[in-house]
C-alpha cells in the first residue's frame, strides 16, 4: 500500500472523477489486483478525503483476499459498521439513496456474495457505490469496481 497525496477532488464527484480515483487506487502490474477488500477500502478512504491518497499493488493471487475487519482496522482505525443483507442491486440502490437523503452519506463499500468472476467463477466480492449528482443535479448511485482495470463503472446489467 502506498500513501501519496494528490489533487483535491470537488465535493460533488463526477463519473470522470470516480474513474480517475479508481485507476489511482488500482496500481497493478497485471489486469486484476487480487484484493477487492483492500481496493474498495482504499477507494472509500480516498473518496471520503476527496484525494488520491491510498493505492494498492498486487498483493496476492486473484483468488486470495484479506479479511475485511483487518483491512478496516488498518485503514480506518476501527472496523466499519456493517449493514444488513439486501437481496438485489435494486434494494442496494434504494438503501443507498435513502441513507443519502437522511444523513448525506455518499460513499459505500458493497460486499456481494455469489458474484461471478471470469475464470475464477462464483465468489465474494467487494466494490463501491457512490452517490453523485451530475447532469440534472438529481442524485443517483454509481457503482464502481476498482478491482478491474477495464470497465470500472459497470452498468446495472453487468
């Protein structure tokens, strides 16, 4: 893990800002990093601080990841609060927008089960969701997966 301060991002992030932040976080030598837990925590931290601060290089095989509680304690100083299980991406999106409306929370780490990864198959996977207000100033949820070096802003169909 590296820590180098970079540019300060605006309070209202755009899709382009998120792409740039995800590329900074995923500082890999090959296509996949192998540690989605670490990458999603680094991106969440950077979004909170609106700077490119933390990034991660390849830490292990794509099939081996770190425990999220350990990563939380190292990066944030404590284990992050866990939410409850939601059964669909639509429920996740609704819950995120609700939290944004009530507490103005805008950055989230999503822990998915039964996530399909090419070659590896079905596994758990962490990625991020961020509330942004871009075109019509209406807030919407943008999912972002810094684990991948291509298509880091997947659509809901993916």
